[in-house]
C-alpha cells in the first residue's frame, strides 16, 4: 500500500506570498495517482489558506500518525511539502499560512516532530521537499536551507536544491521547476518498473541541469538519508502519456502502412499563452507603471498623482478601462464574426462592446494571456465593479488598487499591440492553406492538447466555413470534417450542440456548401442527435448570456433579478441545446461574487431550476460542468462561493445522479459532505487538467 500526505501553502499572513505551490501539490498527487500505484483513498492533500482550520501543526502531526498506525511492513509513506521553509541549526520548519515569526514551534510544522512520528512506522518513509529558507520566497530567487542532515537513517529526503541555492519557478508552465521535473520523471519512467528515490534524484538532477543552463541559474537537488536494499517509493503503471507523438517517415505518409514509431516529446502546443512581462514581486505602483508602453505620458502622470493622494478608485478605474479596451481590440482584431462564433452569439452589437468577463475569457483561450493572467484580471474586474456599485460607501483600499493596476500593466499595458494575435492568427491561417490529413503529427498534437485548444480550433473552422470561398473553402471543409471526426468524442455536449445548431442555421438560410460540409462531418460521427428541430434555443442562449453580462457589471445585485426573470419567462421547458448556458448562468447568480449574492434574483433562479429535471441535471453534470469555466472558477475560490456551491448541490439532491467522470464524482461527493476545502481542491485540479498538456 502506498500512502501520500502532501501540504502546500502560498498565501501567508506574516510572510511574502509565493506562487505555484498549490499547483505543484496537485500535479504531484495526480501524477502518483494516475501513473503509479497510489490510490485516491490513501492520498491526503492539504491545500492551506490563511485562517483555515488546517493551519494547526498538531492537526498534521495527527494526520501523519494515523497513517503510520495503519501502515504495515510492505507499505511506503511519502510526505511532500511546497511552500516557505525555515532552517535552524537544530531543526527545520515548514511554514503554514498563519505561521508567526518567532513562534515556529507552535505555529509551523517541525521536521523534527515529523521525524519522531515517522520513526514509529514499520515501513519505508520518504520526503520530497520543495521549500525555502528563512521565510523568503525561494521561488523568487532566494536561498533554500532545510537542514537535511537531521534526517534519520531510515529515511530518504529529496530536497529541491542544495543549501544556499534557490528553488526556481518556471512561469511559462506555472509550476515550481523541481516538482515539475519530479512529476515529469515519474511519468516518463519505464512502465511497470519500480521507481527508486535514488533513480528519481539522478533523473531529476539531469533534467534540471539542462534547464538551469538554459536559464543561467544554479539549482542542485539533494538526496539525504539511508535506504536499506532496494526500496521503491512507487511502481510506474502501464498508462501511456497523451504527449506521445506519432512520427511517420515521409514515405510512410503516402502508404500509411509502415510501422509507427512512438517517441516521447515535451508536447509543443498549437499556440502559446502569454505570461505578460516579469514584474519585480515587491515593486510598488510607481515602479509597475514604469513598465507601461500603451498609456500616454500624461495619462501615467495623472494615474500616479491620483494614487499618491490616495484617490485609489480613480487611478484604478482609469487603468482598468484602458486595459480592457486594448484587450478587447486585440480580440476583435481576429474578426467580429469569429469572436461571435467563439461566444456562441450572432449579435454584432454585443460583440463590438464585448463585456470585460467575455474579453478576459477569450483572451485566455486565444493565448493573449495565460491562466494566471486570466485569474488576476478577473479578480481586478470584480474589484472595480464592486466599488462602482451605487450603494457602496467604502473607499477602495491601497492593496486592492495595487491588485488592479499591477494586473493591467503586467498582462495588457506592457505588451506591444502589434503582433499580439500573430501566433494564433498563423495557426488559423494554416487551417485555410494546409491539409491536416497530410500532416498526421499536427493531428496527433491537436488530439493530445488541452480541451480549450480543441474547442477554439472547432470554432475557428466554423467561422472559416462561413467566410472563405473557392480553394480556401475546400481546404477548410476537408480540415473541418477530419478534425471533427477526431475530436468529436472529446467535445462537451454543449459544443456538440453548437455544431448541430450552426448546421440548422445554415439549413434555414439555404447555404448549400455549408449544408453539405456539416452534413458530411455529422454523418461521420453519427452526430445528428445534436441537431435541434428548431432554433428556439437561440433565444434562451441569448438570455443566459445577458445574465452573465449583468452579473459582471456594476449594480449587478440590482440588475440580476430582471435578467433572470427574462430567461424564466421564455418557456416552461429549456431546449436541450440551451441547457448548459441557462443552468450555468443561474448557478453563477446563485453563487454570487466575493461580496455577496443578489437575494432578489434567487426566487427567479429557483423557478428556472424547477424546469430542470433529473435527466437535464445529469446532462449538465456529466457533459458540461467540467468545462464550465464560469462555474468552476467560482467553486475554486475557497470562500463563501464554494460553500454556496455545496449548499446548492445538497438543495438539488445531486446524490441521486449517476456520474461517469471520476473527477466530477469526487467534486460532487465532497460537496455533498460540505467539505469546502476538498471541494475547492478538486475544482482547482479539474481546471488545471483542462489547461495542461497531460492528464
């Protein structure tokens, strides 16, 4: 039996915040579960935040003790920590979110105490530490100083780096590079072979040496301890990597009968997401503003003056409005029709004045910003809209103003507009000029890509079918049929209905070329079940989109009741192609934002939910929820919204729904138990899975 207990902390009350620790924990635990002989029931994850109950070190000593008590001779126990660390001559401490300087014995996890508990185990024990020294962010190029020499001989401890070195992050993959290579090494281990701590250390060190040379830094993972005989910390199962790329010789392309050679690759992506400019972590607003290249000098001077006299709202709103306008223009530079396909609406007036939340979502899917940029800009949007509310008397504090300005500068206003859409634009052009059927490596790359690449590719093809002619149209049509056939089983029901609804619109308009192309593609995948009998669903989708627009604007608590009412009065039943958008919009209102919920809108929301029968709930939970970013983002917040989600699941009795996806089942099971912490952790894992190259 394999036991894993992992803890991650990245938000601190008394120390600097750090990044990617939670992502590291989820990556490693998922890797052990999916690619090794670790079972979910034997995995304990602690994704810790300030003021949470898990900030008590005694809680974790007890958790470890319970595992030690039930572990037998043939078992193994693996402890993992990602976060701040503090080394002393006699001990080392892992700092929890609420750990207090000078009170480490009472408020931080002691390595000595962990050692004392694990000494009682009858089995082999391992530690993997991705921590830092003296409470300084090692991921922000500071020193690592865990004293691994204090480890007992029956232990083996793999630490991120040597003493006085740094444990670095890689912002392009949004992971600590040490934990990334630990997970990557495990995934690429020979199938059905034992993974030893010594072999793991050697492979990780080799990989990191190349990365360090490329980035001009030094980081040497260290292994300390004593292992008697051959003791494995895991056994690699036989699961294949989604990033295994099929390469075919040019001659083989013609016959397609030769042997296929599988070789591992780091899975290049179809287009990459921008991580913005790198800003100093402790930089003040004046320094951050100096990175601007989009605002005029007089505008920057005005912002700085307002900020200096504590007029934080005016400074923040000005920067925010400029940033969103520029980001909207970048998105619309790809064409109003294409953006309409992406948001699922044929309303040019809405598209040209695309709401901020839609702009941010699309910018993320198109690679203008990465997932961290999306999170920070969404948070900035919520802050700005809150202080615009007419009944808000509180003034925006300095820290929230800094959040808004920093996000806008880092991801929008410091980026050259020219060429911002170049990478995705090049890929989109290739759909018009290159036959993907003759480039099997590109098809395999698309097949192994995260979901949003597939969705965006399909929407791009649908738009090109409506805007190209002649030879270009023929190429797009062939690519459309081939790609739909390949990705159909991976598409959510909502996206399948979008394809079916678009086909119906072409039939109604009498567009013969498009009718033949869509019909050919749908015949290949037996997809006519997703073609609606009429276009009534479009009215429901438009009403649902309007609810989300209102939700993300100022005075949303006042305007949401009427917006939901307009959806509710459309009919006694919701057409199946519109179910996802209607349910999603109403859940968003039900969960609310960081500042509360529109209580006046809830009766209308409940009336809409009364029209959703058990079969429809099953359709949404199984076919849409995992890809519903608006809802999953709120569940991942870890605040009142996550608790509201648990209440919602219990109110509508999701326990009676048969759930096929293991991740969604885990999410619902934790929600039913009102386990807010693990509900959030699972939601974060699902969102991460949708944006990573590997499952």
